[in-house]
C-alpha cells in the first residue's frame, strides 16, 4: 500500500468522525476559506454585540481550536480579537486537500451555494454536522423559546427541514430579501422546543445557557395524553355506560327510545341515561345494540341544560386527533388555535371536525378562541384525556463526544 493510500484512509477516518462532522458544520456557518498569495487560509470566528458576553465566544472558539488541533494534529496560533469577535486564522494543506477531494470545496464564497455533504445525510454523523451549523448560525431567543436557523443557501435549509421532519420536529418556513440577497429560515414551533433540545440542542456555551433557562420555565401549552382504555368496546365502540353512568346525562327525546322497546314511561320527553340503561338491562338488550341506537339521539347534561350534542358511536381517528387539542373548562371545552397551528395544522379544520362530529356550533371568546358549551363534551373528554406531566429534559449525551 503506497503513501497516497495511507493518506486516503487517514482522511476518510478523519472526516467520518463526530468532531470533524461538527467542525465542518461550524465551518459552513461561520468559517471561510480563501486564497492568501500562493497558499490558502482558513478562518473560524464567533462573537456577539454584547460586550459582557464575549467571554462565551472566547470559550467557544477555544473549543473549536482544540477540535481542529486534535483532528489535524497541528498546533494553531492563538485567537485574535477583532472588534466584537474572536478569530482563529491558520493555513493547512491537509485541510485544503480534504475540502477539495471529499467536499468538492474550493476557496471563495460559499454562503449561497453550500450544502450538507451527501455522505453525512441519514448517518449518525448528520446530527453533529447540524449541531455545528446551529452553534454558528442558529438562534435561540433570550427571553422566549424561539429557535431558528437562517441561511443564504436554500439547499442547506431544505436539508435542515428534511432533518427536522425525520425527527418529528415541526417548524415554520419563510423567506426574505436582505441587501438584495434571498435568505431562508426555519423556525422551530414553540411546542417542539423540548423535543428540539433533547434531539439536537446547542453546545455553544451562551446558547446552551439560554436553552437550560428556558427548560426550567413552565410550558405555555399543556400537552394532552389521550387514552381510551376502559372506555371502548369491540371495534372501538364508545362505552357510554363507563362515561355517562352515575351522571346527570340525559338523552333528548329518550321517551321515543323507551317506547321503541315497549317499556313503560311517564310522559317525560328527555330521559336520564341511567334510567334508560336500567330499563333496557332488564330486557337483556346488548350494550352494543343499545349504543348503536343511542348514537342517533342527542344528549344534554341535566334538566336545566339547553345545549345538546350528538355522540359518535366509535372512537375514530378524527376524535382521537381533536382530543389532543381539547382544554377542559367548567361545563364546556375549548381549544387554542395557536396551539393547533404549532402542529402545522389548520385550526379551522379542527374546529370544523368538532362541529361535524358533535353537531354543535362554538361561541368565541374575546380572544377569538372557540368555546363549545356542553357538559356532555366536558364529561366525555375528561374521561379520555389528561395533561402530560412536566418532563425533565436534558441536552443530548452525544454532545460529550465533542469534549
């Protein structure tokens, strides 16, 4: 095996390491590579407009310097302070050869054309690459859970969107013109802040600090856990008995149901569900047969209630979907349109499903949120949903591979 083959094996081993994948990601964001006379020069930099926080950039750039020295086995010059930034500048024929032969990258402008190398996509190294990009150009707000990445390369943002989608992290995409150039942005939806932290996060000391502070905050939205165990019969037929027994739930015009089964009745139009259930149990009518008939009737909560709804027969996909967005109130339910949008769903479509399934129109609060005034719906959803308990979220352990 000749020397060139040895060099090739060494280079492949280097670029297929977590440290180099991260380093290349950071270069994509905040590095440059340009002609310097007959040679080429590399520069990596980081800074902030807030003087008191420059120490974070200094710590971070020393970390970048250490990674480069380890991967290239080369001593680098000290960091230089240039205005509000720390800059690491050096020459390396080895790195230039790697960039040329494996990344097809030559000295010059890269901001609007660069993309993730195909050999990192869908591998264990891809997350290190994106961590490097985010440590450079990613943004986390100081006082909110807003996280975004904006780049001049559309190909790179498209690849980042694909990466997020594969990990179930939802985002909003936008474009804008800045100084006659087009820029592309992906904003992580606030409801997926914790998932982003646990899947990717930041390792830059300043951005990491803000992430950890935001993780200590209470969630603005409460996530529902939907569980129909114990409330469903065969084929996911809703077990009305388990949900409405021992309540004041009434079947509107329940007298017709009583008459249909030739039972005695005392002239009341609306009948308590428990009463109907008790009478029909004596006739040995199956629960499923009864519930199929009941699904044709309207329901209301108690004698004084005026709002009635239809109850579906099955726990279908639509019911399980909208249950995620229900908020229980005293004698009614509501939902948040902003919360629905955080899942990249159309709130009007979800509200329309409410109306179609339960045959009830919402009233709207002063903030424009729909309010479904029905004790029946409040009772029904109180059985199958509960708020998710606050979870402890830590930044990924794989960050330690960069130490």
